[in-house]
């Protein structure tokens, strides 16, 4: 058998296997999206079949109406605002701190790193009450501040640690040669490191966006007006255990709610494919 | 003469309904005099409740444009987490929905306003509420909550199934009759009973009342003896051993994680994962029936089984409305409460979604309207009329430790005793129950 | 004259600013401020609450070590939940990381469809704890569900097997967490991109097989990322919440009760008073346990992680 055909066979096998695995992975999502077009009382009884026997947009119409006089349009705008600003803050601040902890020598570095890790270890459900007390003291209740401002201060150890890990993968010679060229530490960060950690920043942006988008606990406590609710909190209202749930509308609005994250992923993953990181590392 | 009077009365009522638009039943305080104010109103529920409540609020603001509302609706678990957080900061909404199980504890924490002065001054009209319903909102001598809708424990069952097996489910059946029916259905179709709802104090209270006590517990601890409580657990062990009552594993397989749309009564592909009945409350009938319709099931409603159903059963305030001590406009809040309880137009907007209106005269007055909106309303109301004749006054508000006892003792024992192999004997369970609950009561 | 003075004054400041130790602090400043402002105070408060009886609605009452004593001497569910969580974390985490690594290696290909594939493999992680997953996961694993239908064609004994019974139930949750390997996969993918191509080219010249390349080039260079994912996912699993809360709620008999769910139920019970003090004590015990595990992981780091 010639080399060409064996390579072709390999490619076909690759695609078949990956596509099949992908189908298993994506099945629940497909199920959610397709079920949202079934009449709401048919979703559970026909949960075994993927394609609706009877297509309807009722769930979207009904779900979009939203709560307390505000439609999901409002909730989506709120979620966008919160997620974008908080993500921006997270990226900028975490990159700074990560650079310091990974590349610079200074007093108290070990302690800082320990504290960074410790912020990953306390569950949000426990901190939420003491945090509420403090934010109330700052007069932040009823505003978006608690859901945005802290993120400008690298309070999520995960992102600091993630970016640190990437900076660790960049050869140290690059910093050294920049220093010899007369670059300050600040210059090194902005001119050498920052361009090289774009994949890490993209990855972080995707995570941060999704986490902020899904966070309903802080919205529950700090948003006290119906028109300020983000999508995640609004979605919670579709299901109340004792009074029954509208499963169709839940699925319809859940489906819509993952659309932004999906689009963002599809746009940004390109920069992961193209591998910006490899381009400067020859030095 | 009597007939004439009733006709006249009916005509007057009709007139009242028609003219209600101009004048809402708000008591003696005129909300228009409050100036431009905002009232905060918190409740738990789903989209349906949200929509009907909002309509009632809008109707109020149409009449009193100087009042605006800041509504805050959450689902059950988020609601209580949020409200206790607000309470810690003295920042509760002016009016909040309350639950019978929580009332005592919220009053003890000093978060609810005593409404007695408003009743005495006439600002709050409670003349439409029956004595027992009014009392259910009282803690000590104070009135802290008004009933938003009346409820009763209800056994919802698959009437389509029982009809097909030629089984009649009697009203007020005893526990023995219930076992008999369950065995028959299990033998014929393999359809069982899920007693997972036993994770709350409700079935235990029901059992204790069947023994002749008024309640399961009070501030000092458990009322029945350890031997009597052992009887409750003995029953569970026996039923599980007979096969028709789900053990914890079978329960987990159909576990609904609280969502009634997935309750085995109304959902499940095969008979072995279905049940013929659910231990529920009457205001859940509409939601259960909606979920059952897809499978072509018609639901019946009757009382929970007990050794003595007339002693066990009770009319329960489904939910309450309370004015909180954090309100800055108590007069206005009370006027609004008056509207929620007594106004026929407002209650048509509310669609009896929280249960049959507590103001019984008004409930009769608007029954036709409500029937038009929800076909199950009539069934639930008819059942409640039966319960009214066949029940005993409700137990006092639960002691403050009840919630903790629920989590730490009742759930634990129910897990142990419904297990495929029970973790202890019924005697041990009864003793464990009394000892641990009394311990909680003493140290709370 | 005056400009000269300013210059002279500026110079030491400039020099100070350029010192490595200063730059380190300047770059760390956001975290230092953020930690003090937004973490230290709440953490301190929660530590204080852990020594109190605190129902949120009324002021906390100091009770010393009572909460801790009760947890260790008189709380059966604590040890159960801790056991369940450790099992979930110690079994689930390695599986998830290995799975993520394998898929990342497979998807680290140049192909037109690769973007779509990555999206497809990543998307399940986006819907994490949604109602849809909760419904569907039950439909797959219930006794007459999809999984048993497939299994029973090969193993007839599996028909009607109850995956939600005590014992296998925790695996339903482990499989769910492994299925949501997307975030680790993404981190692997982006660090695979960091490996300089010339290292592979060099290996090619040496005539190394693909397999050999993997062992000598890819894997060593990935070890920092593997370590990172391991640490992060271990912490995450110890703090896992939604899987248990949404799908099993601890049933049957607390055999799938995650520690954080237990803790949440104490802090915000579905009926009755909050036991925030007790819940805070639980949280601090967990913090201690997770810290120990993390220290242990860092201790092994020197032995197998490649430091460039």
C-alpha cells in the first residue's frame, strides 16, 4: 500500500473517531437545544427522542417575556455588561500579578503566592455572607460594584496562577536579552511578555466570561431591582420546586444563554489554533 | 324572605365587584395620601406566580399612581437565603411572603410587625377570615402574618389507574385501607409508593395527630412517646419489606430533586419507576395535573391516610403575607396587605395561585371567575370544603428548632429506616427521635 | 537650576522604581490591595463566625470551639460527606486530567474542522450546572435509561440496573465531572502551542518516532501544565457543588453528599434557622484539608515537573 493511501486512511479514521466522540460530547447540548422547540409538556415524556415531533416557538416567546415586567433582552444586556467589564479587569490585573510572581524577585513573594492559592480554596457559598456585610459597609448593595470592581484587583487566584504557568513556559533568555537592550521591568512586561501570553489571556477570557455569566449567587445578594438582574439569576426563577417549573421555557432561555459564550469561544479559539506564542520564541 | 335576601345580597356583591375598580379594599388608610413612595415586596415562586402577582401590583398602582413597587421574586431556596441576609442588615422588603414553618423563628428574631394595632384601629380588615385561619398567623398574642391562601395536605393519585383497576379511593381513608390499596396496585401493575416526602415533619405531625395529639412537638420537645414514634417507623419498615414502598435506592432512582414535574406520579417510562400517589398539598394540584396531562392521566385528590383522618387533617395557611419591622411606611404596607387579602378584583388577578383565598366570603364571590381561569380550581376548592368538615384545628406554629430537627433527625431516620436494610430497629428509631429532638429543644 | 534640581530628585525615585524588588511590588499591587480590601476582611469575619453561634438574623454569639468540637465528635454526616468528597476528588481528578490531556493531544492538529471539534468538545463545560444537564443525566443513568439500554445488549444482566443506588451513585457524578473536561483541555491546548516547533524539528532529524517525541519532548514540557491542572482540578473537586446539588442532592442516604452541599445546607437550610457559624467552621476545616493536599502536591512537584 502506498504511503499516500495509508495517510488518507489515517485522516479518515481520525475524523470519524473525533466526530463520533464529539457527538457523544455534544449530545446533551443538542438535546437541550432541540427539546426547547418541543411543547413544554412534551419535553419530559418524549425525552428519549432528540428531534421534536411537533416544532414550536412557544417556549421562546413565553420565556423571553421574563419576570417582573422585564424581558430577557434586559437580562442579557445586564449580563453582557457585567461579564465584559469583570473579565477585562480580571485579565489586566491578573497578568500584572502573574508577571511579578513568576519573574521578579522581591520580599514577601512566597507569602503572596500562598495567598493567591488560598483564594482558590474558600468556597463562594461561605464567603458570601461576610462579603455581603463588608460591601454593605461600603454602600455597594444594590449596585453592580461587588460584581465588577473586585475583579480589577486579581482576586481570583486561578487566573493569576494560570497566567504564571504560561509565563513560566517563556524562555528566560528573552527577559535577559531585553534587559541587556536596556529594557526596564515594565518594558519587558509590556513589550516581551504580554504579546507572548495572548493564548493564556484568551483562555482566561473565555473562562472568566463564562464564570461571570453563570454567577447568580452574587447577583442574588447585590441586585435588588428586577431590571438589574442578569440572565443567570433570571433563569433560576423558572423552577421553583414546590410550585412546578416551566421546563420548556427553562430550556429555551438556557439555550439562548449559552449562545454568547459559544460565539466568543468560536472567535477566540482561532488565536489558539494559530499559535501566536511560537512566533517570538526563537531568541 | 330568606331567598329574597340572598338574591339581594348577591346583587349587592355583583355591584361591589363592578364598582371595585373605583375603590379598592384597602382599609381606612388612604394610600393616595402616602405621597410618592416605593414599596418593596418579596416572594418565592415561579413564572406563573410572578405574572399573577405583578398583575395585582399593577392594578394597585393604576389606582394609586403615587405608589410604585419594587418586587423581588426568587425561587424557594434562594428566597430564604436572600431574606435572612436582608434581615441581618435590617433591610427587609416592606412586605414579604412567609411560610408556616418559618413564622415562629422570624417573629422571635423580631423581624415581623405585630398587626394587632391595625386590626383594632380598623386599618386592617380581618372580618372575612375564619378564626382558625386568623389564629394560624398569630404567635403568642401578636398577629404577625395573614394567610394568602388556604391549603390542606392532599394525597394526589392516579385516578386513571385506580379506575382501570376498579379501585375506589375513599375519602378520609385509614392507613390500613391505604396499605390495602397500595398492595393491590403493586400486585396488579408493580406500581409503588414513594415516601421520600417523609424527609419533612409533615407526615410525622400527621401521624402524631392521628394518635390524638394536637402536634408533633412544642417548645419543650416531642409530644408522643418513644414507643408511639417507634410505631411510625415500624410501619415504614414493614411497607418497604412488602415491596410496594420505595426504599432509599429506588427512591434515588426516581428522585425528583424537588421538581414536581419529574415526580414518579406524573413521570416515568415504565411501571416500576412510577407511583400511584403523591403526598402533596392542595395548591399543588394544578401543577401536578398540568404535568400529568401529557401522559393522559387524570388526578384524584383525597386526604393523607391516617389512623384517624379527621383528627390528623387540617386546613393549612398555604402562604402568608407579613409586614416587616424594617418598613418605613407601615400604614401603606398594611393598606396594601388589606388589598391583597380582601379585594375581589385583586384576588381575581392573583388567580388563587397561592391557594383558595382565605377571605371565604370573597372566595365564594369570585369563584366563577377563578374557575374560568383554572379548571382545577373547582376540584381543589371542593376538596377543601370536605376537609373543612373533616379536620381538626391546625397545630401551633412550629417551634424554632423544627427546621434543624428536620435536617438532622428526621431526614437521618427516614434514610435509615427506608434503607433496603434498615440501619436500626423501629424501637431504636423511636428512642433516637425523642432523645435527639428533646436535646435540640433544650439547647436551642 | 530648578529643572536640574527636579532631575536630581527624580533620579533616585526613578532608580528606586526600576529596582527589581520595587517592580515586583508594583506589579503585585492589584492583588495586595484586592486581597486586603475584598478577601482578608470577609475571610477574617468568616473565621470569627466559626467560633460563634450565628443564625444570620440575630447577632453572632461567641461559643469558642463548640462548633469544631461538635463537628469532630458528634456529626455523623460530616465524616460521611468528607469521605464522599475525598473519593470524588481523588478518583475523579486524575481521570479528568488524563482525559483532557488525551483529547487535547488529539485535537492539537492542523485541520479545517479543528475549530469546530474543539468547540464541540469544550461546549459541555459551558453548560456546567444547568437544569438541562440535571434532567438529561438522570434520563441517561436511570434504571430504564439510555445507558442500560446500550449496556444490556452486551450484558443482559445490566437491564434495570440501578445506577443511583448506594455505591454506584457517586460514579454518576464522577462521570459527569470527567465529561466536563473542557477547561483543562483548553489549558493543555494553549500550552501545547507554547512548545517551540524547532524542538520537534530537532527530534525529527534524530529520527525519533512520534511516540518517542511525545515522551521526550511533549510530555516533559507539558508537566508544568499537568501540574497546574492537577492542582486546580483537585481544589475544584474538593469544592464541587453543583453536580451533587442538582442531580442527586445527596441521595441515597448521603452517599453522594458533597462537603460543600452539606455546608450550604447548614448555612442556608431549606427549612429552619441558618447555622452560619457551624457552616463557617466546616469551611475552615475544608480549607485546611485542601491546603494540606495542595502542599502535598507541591512537595511532589520537584520530583516530576520539568522546570525550564
